[in-house]
C-alpha cells in the first residue's frame, strides 16, 4: 500500500474521497443552517403572535372598561379596532360593538354588526346573547334608548336578590334568564355574584356550568373567580376538572389564580410540576410565591432541572419574602447563573438581614458578576454605610469604582461624606 500522490497521502484521502468528505460535511453544515433558520423563524413567529395577543387583550380591556363606564362611543371605537385584527377575540369584539351601538341608538349599525357576527362566527359562544340583543334592537327600532332602562335592570336585580333569601328556587331561574339576555355586563356580573353567594345546590350548579363555558367568556372568567373566592372543596374540585379539560391558556391562568385565592397549594404545586405549557408553569410558580408557599417552592426547586424554571422559582421566593432560602441559594447554589439570580432578588428584599448577607456574599465571592449584583442590591436597599465600608476595604480599582459610582447616586449623608473624603484626598 503506497502513500504516493494518488494514494491516501498526507491528507489521508484520495481526491474523490476528499471531495465526498467535503460534500458530506457541507451538507451537514447546510442542514445545521437550515435548522437554525427554522428556529429563528419559529422564534419570530412566536414573538409576532405574542405581540398580536397583547394588542388584542389591550383593545378588549379598553373596550370592556368603556362599556362598564357607559362610554359607548369609546367602546365602539375599541371593539371596531379589535374586530379589524381578525384574531381570537373577533366574535367578542363584534358582540360588544353591537351592544354599544345599540346603547348609542345606532340601531341599523348594531343590526349590521350582529349580522356579521352570526354569519362569520356561527359557532361563537356569543350567538345566544347576540340573538337576544337583536330582538331588543328590533323592538326598539326607531326609538331612543331611555336612561331609566338601566335603572329598571338594577331594580329587577335588587328584587331578585331579595327573593334569593326568601325563595331561592324562584330566584335562580330568573337569574339564569337575566344572564342569558341582553342585560348590561355590569348587571350580569351582579346577577352572577348573587348566584355565587347563594347556598342552594341549583345556584352552585349554574355557577359551575358557567365556569365550564356555557355562557360568554366574560361570565366564565367571573364564575371561575367566584368559585375560587366563595366555593368550598366541591367548587375547587370543579375548577380542577375545568382546568384539566381546557386548552385555553387564559382560562387556565384564571383558574390558577382562583387556586391561589382559595389556598390550594397542592393543586398549584401539581400544575407547576406537570404543566407542559411553560407560561402556565410560570404562573403556577408565581401564585405559590404570592401565597408564601415556602415549603412547596423549595420542594419544587430541588426537583426542577430547567434553569429558566428555577429562576422563576427564585423570583417567587422573593415575592413570598423567603429571605432564608434566597440567602442559602446566593451562598451555595453551584450554578453561577442561578446564584446570580438569587443575589439580585435578595438585593431587592430591603431588609437588614438581606443587606448583611449581601455584604458577606460580596466579601466571600470571587465572581465579579456576583460582586456587582451584591453592590447593586445594597444600592437599591439604600445601604450607604455598608457600601462605604466595602469601598474602604476594596483593593481592586475597577470594583471600587463600581461602588463609588453607586454611592454618587445616593441621596444619603454617609455617601455624601465619603464623596467629600475622596475629593479632599483624605
């Protein structure tokens, strides 16, 4: 076997084999580039979808707020813009636009909007309300909306509320009818509240059905809240059932919030451990933080493998005021990124215990990023005296400069006096 010009040679490959070698690696590079482009495109698409979703929510909330305040001209404007986006809330935009147009005595415009809703979204959950609204619009066609009609609704609701205490079996059907009709959102919300306060089995059943989605999304969200606030174990079990059967992220977020309100740490912990959607996992973790569920968060942190989720847990520990765990993580966490996150959150705690821990961490840690995070934390907490002490001891010029820069931004006599020392060369 030779090693001449046509043999394997110093390169170890014949020219044809070498060409195939380059071609194979070139194909591999192209495949990696293609995968990278697809990944970048997927990220851009997700960002675009998130922006569109935020814009939809902004317009929807603006329109609903205007509706609650009886500013129907503003509501029509907001819901018109929302409908133009052709997103996931178009049917809601059309219904509430039609509702607001009717309140402005724009009968023909309201009927046209209802027609667009019925034809364009025949399976919408707003269809029933839209048809009831259409009957009202046609019955009052050619007339102006009387302001006292709103008061009539209020009086009717007060009468039903009174009846709820003396004869709940009669009140519940009336409330159901009111919820299914074209009453204002404010009145429907109050009707739902009356149901939530009732101890009757039928009221609880109606509330659960609404929470499952038998009415409009607005009422569904309210019903979920009321089940969390006013319901017992049975209501929370119903929320868990709805959560398990839903694919709507907004509904699931609302249920997670309801779990927090009702003290359901176990169900939130389960969601944080098993939920596949990262945003919902983060929401569950946040709610545990709001509850101050220290043990559950620590249990979750120890089992978690994702650095991003662990960061979320650290932030939840901050929200829950768990100084002890944050100090422990800031000192002992092996992952530098997580340790840095713990130090940063510890800095915002503002307590003396946190400040003392930051001074100790600064003095004992060699990572410049951790040291700077400790400096920032002491700065945010207004701990000028500790910063001056560190500055006096610091031999590293760059790090000392970082401390002095923070001190120069503080409105504190200790900081000012130290600045004067530096200027006078003491």
